[in-house]
């Protein structure tokens, strides 16, 4: 409608100018009006005023430093991070939570949705965990919950500072042992992407994925010493449609582990080692456990304890693993290239060993 008004306006002026025989002046005026018309045309389409356009989605960056975060590696920035998340999550548009270069120490964090718009967490610096395990609440250091469309990227690092806590990982012998937290957790999140992110020296799992759907890990680097206990790279449970690609994982436990409820899991172009390989299980801790639809392709195993493994507890309930494909897998200096362990007992003695018929493959 606005465009037709511009055209009509030019036409009327053109007629008027001709009647007045203002040859030179009319040419100048018409040129000016034509430029105005083009500018108006561009403006209308850029703002959606042309009738069929869509209003631009507002973009906003929320910098943790503007909320009091200090990149000194000592100050607990948990309050500043949570304040930044609150405003980013409440922004009705595209929000970026920015963690610039520097070292930011933070205690336990839980980022909770749902959010009004989409949120990208851009980590360029290093986020460091406290060294004392008693300073954490819950089983995860940094937890994302009930968020849709989350993007975690930026090339930065999550440093779990696990070396100070690994000696406490003796729960099989010590009933009073402290619960060590996973570094980064995702629970009940959908359509989430984690890319260009590093995780080092977690106290427990590096990435824990629970009850998620459509999740992508791409170009992720996970690093911990080969003797660090329970430092699984990516642990998946009760989740569907998870894709892991183009990543390097070196840990003291499974590079990737999938437990009951994992379905449609794709792993490609992943380098694993050191570590315990890529594992399905442990299975059979509870009744009716299953893992299905796993495709592991074009992966490399270097100096790992196992290559590809399926394991069940001893004793064990019946469980089911089906539609699993290992394709184009290269192993170098691997102790157990293909391993089906139906007597998994990390803390012996185990009273009863599983019977072979209890696992269906």
C-alpha cells in the first residue's frame, strides 16, 4: 500500500511539472523523488512494511562482565552468570550470553528454561570449577534444564579441575565418599547444539545428556588423563536423536557411553583414546532396559582399553540392545577391540554372574 502511494505521488508531481514547463527543474525534482522512492521501497521491505514481510527478530548480547563477573580465576562468578542467564532467557528474541576471554571461576550453576526466545551461550574464555568437591550441590557443576534451541559454542573451555578430587572417587569402598559432579549437564533440552567447545579434567563425567531429544555435538574436544576415574567424555541416557561428530575424546573412562533409553545415536569421525572405548551399558541394573539404533562410523581408537563394547551388570535383569552398526572403525593398540561383557563387575565381589540368554542382541 505504501509503495503505491509513492508511485502515485511521483506521477502527480510529474504531470504538474510538465504543465508548468519547468524543464530543467522538473528533471532535478524527478531525480530526487525517484531516489526517495527507492529508499522508501528498501525501507518498507527491510522492516516488513511491504505487506508480506516478517518483523526482524531483535538481537541482543548479554555480557557476564556487565553483571559483575571478574575474569581473575578466583572470584566466584556464579551470581553474575545466573543474573546474565535470567535476562538472556527472558529476552523475546535472539539472545547471546557472552563469556569473553579470561578465567572465570564459578560454583554450581543451574540454567533453567524455558526461555522466551533462543539463547546462544558463547564461551571464549575458560570457566573453572572450584577444587573442593564439598562446594558443589547436586550431581552437576553446570546444568542446562528445560531449554529448547540452545547453542553452546565459542572455542572456550570448561575446566573441572578434577585432579584435586579424583582421590575421593572411592565410593565402592567408602560409603561416606562425596558425590563428585559431572562438568556440564543437559536435562530435558531439545534441539540443542554443542560445537567448538573444550572440556578438560572433569571431576566426574564431562558431558551428561539425560532425557534430551535432537542434540548435536560437533568439533568437541574432551581431555583428561588416562588414569582419571569415571571421566566419561559424553554420557547419554534416556535420550533420542543424538549426533556426535568430528570430535576428539581422551579420558580415563568411556569416550562415549550409552545407557538405557538411548535411541537413534549417531557417532562419526570421532577419535577416542586414551579411555575405555565407546560403550553401550552398563545394562540390566533395572527391568526392561534397552538401547537401540546406534550407528558408529569412521571412528578411530588409539591406545584404548576397549574398542566397541556392550556390557551388562552382574547380576542383571534381562535387557535388549538392537540395531547397532559399527562401520569403518580403525583401532590401534586396543586391548579388546570388540567386547561383549556380560559379567561387568567394577567393584567385586558380585554375588551372581549373568546368564547369556538374559541379553538379546
